[in-house]
C-alpha cells in the first residue's frame, strides 16, 4: 500500500518535471487459466459480431457435438420471445480437435436496445446492447491483445468506457500454434465480447501456417466468423459493415492485395457503393501500418500501401487504424508518404498488451507526418458525435489508471472538397475505371 503511494508520488512528480522521463512498465506475465470442469454442453467463449442491418451473429463453443446451434433471446430477462437456429463447424489442427463452434445470426433487432439471450438452450443468460442507428456512437479500439496481465488491464479499461462496438486491427490470442490458447482467449474476452459486438481483422499471429500440414487462418476463420458474406466478400479475411453512419472496411494484410487479387476488386466495389450521405464517416482497419516511424516493422506495409492507398484516397477515407507495432502513433492526414489534407489520418494502436512487450525505438528525426508517438500499452476510443466531428482519444494503461495521453478532434472528409476531385485525378481514375 505504502509502496504504491510512494510510486504514485514519484510518477506524479516525474510527469510534472519532464514528460520524457516517463518510465515504461515492463511486460507482464501470461495469464494462467486454471482448468475447471464444465458440462460438455455448456456454452463457452461466447462472442457477438454485427451481421448486416439490424442483425447480430452469436458465436460460441461447446465440448458436446450434440448441443444445438440455437440462440433464444428477448428484451426482458428469462423471457425469450424469439429463437434462431444457426450453423456449426469444427476443425482439427495436429493432435488438437476443437469443440463444436456455433454461429447463429439473430434479428431483426431494435437499435440501441438491451437484449437477453442464452445459447444452446441452456447455461447462463447473457446480455447484449445493440448499437444506435445514428450518431453519437463510440468505438473502442485495441490491437495485438494477447492474454497477459497487461491484456487484462487493457480489457478492464475498455470495460469502463461506454462503447458500442469494439474493433481489433489484428493479433488476437497469440495462440501461436497452441490451439488451446484460442480457447483460453475466448474465455478471457467473453465478459466483454458477449455484451458488445467485436469486429476483428487478422494479423500475423492468426496465420498459424505449417507448410504441407496446416492451412493459414484455420482457427481464426472457424472461431471469428465476420460478416463477409453479408458484405459481398468471398473471404472472412476482408469485409465491411455499416453502423450508425459509419462505413467500416476490414482489410487483410496477409492475403493478396495486388490489382488482380480478389481483395482488391472487392475493395474497389465496396468503396464504389459507399454513400457519404448514409455513412458520412469512412474507416479502414488492417494489421500492418502504412505510416510507421517506429523502428519495428519498418516498410512492411509498403507494398500494400502502394497497391491500395490511391483507392482509399479517392474514396476519401477518414481514418485508418492499424496494429502490428507494439506502440501508439498518430499521423496528420497523409497520402503517398506526405501530409495531405485529402489523405487519411493513420493511427497505429498495436499496444493491447501481448507477451512480446513494447517497441520503443523510434526513427529520428520524427517524420513530418507523424504527430504523436509513444510506446505504452493502452486502448483508443473513437466517439463520432455527428456527421462532421469525431473525438479520438488514446488511453495509456499507466499504473493501472487509464490515463488519456493523446486526443484530437477529427473532421470528416465527407463535407470537404476532396470528394469532388476531377475524374482525371490519378487516384480518382483508379477508383472509377472498370
Ligand atoms: C415476455 O415478453 C413479451 C414480449 O416481449 C411480453 O409481452 C411479456 O409481457 C413478457 N412477459 C413477462 C412475464 O415479462
Ligand atoms: C458537430 O459537433 C461539433 C463538436 O461538438 C460541433 O462544433 C458542430 O457544430 C456539430 N455540427 C453539427 C452540424 O451539429
């Protein structure tokens, strides 16, 4: 207790004298998950995701192969007026066999409402809140989560903020081939992920590819099914969704992105469908950052950036959120390696708390497009207040207090000249050409 007080005083006085003397906390231990006996039909690892207008996908796992993929739900507790039946899958990976993984879409659901539900006809009751139909809406964002004491700290802080949708730009469980860690990750995030939609895209730690033995993204695709069919995509690795006036695109850094790829044609088609009157805000998430002045992972995103950045600029993307680098960085609006008022703001937020620790070496001098950079664990919150304004804040998990360390008002490009560029403008041409 006393030690804590002394530490706190030291921290406060350090912060007061020189912000640059901030002492970064070291990585924390991996969480241990004591084995507990569960009935084989008990629903585990419950999480929800948006699945098209007014619909939500409920995903969970049971050890029993006979448990039905049914979700009962309603607007008052223990009174389930509705039921939906879904599908199930399972996979094996080396000697590991997964449980039965259920995916059941429920709806139509009212906006901004509380629903009570249970999975498989038994087990505990869960509660979820649907997002609002229009602004304001709040997104929580954290990448590179893992399952350490720092992850827990990040999740606790996210749990304290009032958010509607959680978005993860890749690297979820850090299972790294040990499949039971996907199960413990599911258990760790269930309290949050069963209550608000978790929208994820994949990172390198989701790949788990073993040449000639195991395909890429086997466990990720089986467990974290996202609304790719609902958004006209052929792959769970890239998709989009619309919520409360925001069009959000999830891209894959580890699947083909060149001009002739499925992902590229899908992205182009998806951007062409965006209507900035219906969704004045346009957001994009993927794992490997395109603007990164940390020494870690320098230039890894260059090829994808070269292929896809003109499309994003032509469509007037407001904000790009990436992970991968275990630190936080925010840029000016940028395009083609320079500040550009019609480019996107890029934020790297790969500091959710994984076991690999922080990346704290930076390229000097700080590039002209880089506004704020710091290596600390934390999470971000994006509160879109109306068609033109959004408030972004980054919260550092400092000494177990979520300290707000960076904040900025963002304005949407939907009201600006950028979207009215002439058809002979190079990025515009790329978006329009068949
Ligand atoms: C159960 O829900 C229905 C429909 O939502 C409602 O009409 C009914 O009054 C509820 N019953 C109880 C006991 O709460
Ligand atoms: C949007 O919100 C900002 C910030 O609160 C405010 O200054 C602006 O007037 C609002 N715009 C509209 C159209 O309500």
